[in-house]
């Protein structure tokens, strides 16, 4: 008996079945549910924290598919062709990605497979507004967030389709997930992450429901205070991997507003954050060099420092500035960092230490569970002052004032910098200014138990302003 030829669905950053344009339809042929671990350097490899997340997300997706998720490693085109040969499939589907390397790869694969007689379809499972659909009056892409978002809000948003098609899944030999060694082993720095994160569609749904029920009210005000650790949704990894549909989240917020669960301000503020995600993807699509080159060309002339030892102190959370160190340690311990603190640590790296933003972007890429090509690069460029609609270069965060404003009790610092637990609130963000008897009483010898500041912020600020002035001058002459 001949088997009916299946349809291949190639999963990438859309690891869910609900509100998924392909899976909400019923297909009359079995589906080969395929995930490819790419090994040919055509795309940027996943960072270590993302690999941990991916492992667990694939595990749950496989359970949802009744053990029928097919895992294959290799160059994507070779794997697809191999699977086509093994199954006789004549149709291949995937969800679109917007970073330059993925676009280039997908174009090549689509052209090759079409030439070989395959039907190839791509879908939008990721964004509210695909980058080419939002244009200025002149037909160009947007470079500033506010007009971009105003324009977006005039467009219709497709409501979620929560039907799940009646589909069967094709059995085919699969590689073994644990053989891919996506999770760390020696040392297992992620050993506690399972208590904190639940990768996969069900976990994303639970997190979203919990956020809306318990924390959306007050979001606009609370979102800037990192010690309130559930004040933001922490849905970023689920959104990156497509375990949650952004349309579903959007309409859940609309419903919460209608039910009076939150204020207009809370809903609008949260939706605007989803808007920043859309804007970052819009930028990356239209300005592909965003990933590693400054958008503001003046920054090509910037004289960055080369200082691996300073970078190491920053990445280890040993700068001597408590809010910076708390952020970097939160990142290391949990794979996530609060948005306000991301801005503070990024500003410290780029402006106080004068190290290139690309080094920070790479560290985040490796250590964040939500590492995302668009959001990461656009945000780093925003903080550095060289991106679209960026925070101006001369706006240099003072890590002490930022700490005092957004972590007034010092609870966030105490949670991640245990050396400072006993330090009174007054000195928690500036231990080097504490009187010797206070330090002694708190059990701290600076330089032994906790570092003295690695650089004077006042000196660093002046140095940064002068470096920008030189870079701008170099471009003008
Ligand atoms: P919430 O406040 O609950 O926001 C909801 C969702 O909106 C987020 O899950 C995220 O998808 C999106 N969002 C929120 N803020 C932003 C933003 N500024 N830009 C783009 N999207 C946003 N976000 C990533 O998803 N991946 C990254 O690699 C990343 N790198 C960053 C690097 C730096 C230097 C900075 C300053 C920010 C970065 N962000 C990144 C943006 C932001 O910090 C995170 O999206 C947010 O902290 C995630 O937490 P949350 O899900 O609780 O956010």
C-alpha cells in the first residue's frame, strides 16, 4: 500500500499549535512536524541560555504532538531535501523570520525547492504587523517609534484563531533531543531554571493568564521597579520562540480592559511594549546591518576601548556599582533581566566603560533566555545612542541615581548582591560613600567582600562626552 505523501511543516520560532496560521487549519494529508538544528553557520547559532530554553520547549512540543516531532540536525536545505526524499512530500511550510541571515537562507531554500517542483508556503506567526505593511506617507520605513506606533494602531489587527485543525502527524525517524546537548552539563549553571521557567505553549499560556489576572493592573506604574519581580509579564522568551501568539496576547489585553481588570493606561502601556517589539522587527527588516553596525553613521568613527578585563568585571557583576552588579547577576542566575536594569547595565558598558555595544549585545545573546536578534540589537543601539529614535548619546545614566530612583529600598540589590544585604538603605547604591563604621557594622570591607567602583562615574561621563564629540567632529571634517 502506498502512503499518502505528507506536508512538511518546518518549525523555527513558532513552537506552538494554537493561533498558528498553519495548525489552525485541517490538512488532508499527514504532517511531518520538523525541527532542524542548523549546523552550517548560515544563521547565528543559539546562545547558551536560548539552547536551554529550546531543549525544554521542543520536549513539550513533542509531547503535544504525541511524540511525533521530528528532530534533524544539519544544513537546513540538506535536511529538507532528505526528508522530502524519505517521505515523498510535495509541500513545505514555515513561518517567516525577519533577520537578514534567515531571510537570505529562506529565499535560497524556497527558490531551490520550487525549482524541484515543491509547493512552498510561508506564514506570519510572529508579528502583529509585518515590516513591509507599515509605511510613511512617502512609502518609506519608519525611523521613529511614536509615528510608527500611531500608524500601526490605525491598522486592523487579525483576531486570534483558536481553532486547532484536525491533523495527523507523520511518523519518521528522529534524532534524540538529549544527543543535541542543548542543556549545560559541567557545570550545570541552569540547574534551578526549571523552578522558574516553564518553556512551551502551556507554560506561556499560564504565565500570560497569571500576569493579566494579577499584575496587569498597575503595570504602567510598576513596570519600572525591578524589585517587584512579577510586575512585568516575563513573556519575552515565549514571544521570541513563538510559544505565545502576539495576537492572542493583544486581544487578551483588550478583553482585560473591557472587563475592568486594568486601566486604559496599563493596557496601552503594555501594548506599546509589544509595539517596541514590532518596531525592532520593522527596523531589522529594513536596516539589516542593525545587528552589528551602528545605524547612526557618526558612530563608525567612535574610538571604543579594548579592555577584556573591564568587560569581564561587567559581565561577572563585579563593577562596584550595586544596581549594575545586581542586574548582571540576575541575568547570570536566571537568564533574564528586568528592562530598566538592562538599560542601566547597557549604559554602563557603553558610556562608562566605553566598550563597544556589540560586545554587550553578544553577551546578552549568550545569556538571555529571550535573546532576540531584533529586540537585542535595536535596544543596544537605542541605549548606545546610535540607533533609530535612540536615547541621545549625552543622556548618560548615573547608576547611583538610577538605583535610588528605581530600587529605593535596595531590595533588588539585596536579592542579587548578598554581600550588601546588611548595608542600610541610605548607602545600598553607593557603598563606597558609607562611613567606615557603617561598612564595618555591615560586615563589608570594600575591595575584599565587594569591589570598590571600577571607574569614577563623573570621570567616565566626561570621557564619554568627549569621545562622542571627537567622533562627530571626525565625521564632519
Ligand atoms: P514586558 O514589560 O512584560 O513587555 C511585554 C513584551 O513586550 C516583552 O515580552 C517583549 O516581547 C516586548 N518588549 C518589552 N520591552 C521591549 C523593548 N524595549 N524592545 C522590544 N520589545 C520589548 N527583549 C527581548 O525580547 N530580547 C532581547 O534580546 C532583548 N535585549 C535587550 C537588550 C537591552 C540592552 C535592552 C535595554 C532591552 C532588551 N530587550 C530585549 C527589551 C526588554 O528589556 C525585554 O523585552 C523585556 O525586559 C522582557 O521582559 P517582559 O517580558 O517582562 O516585558
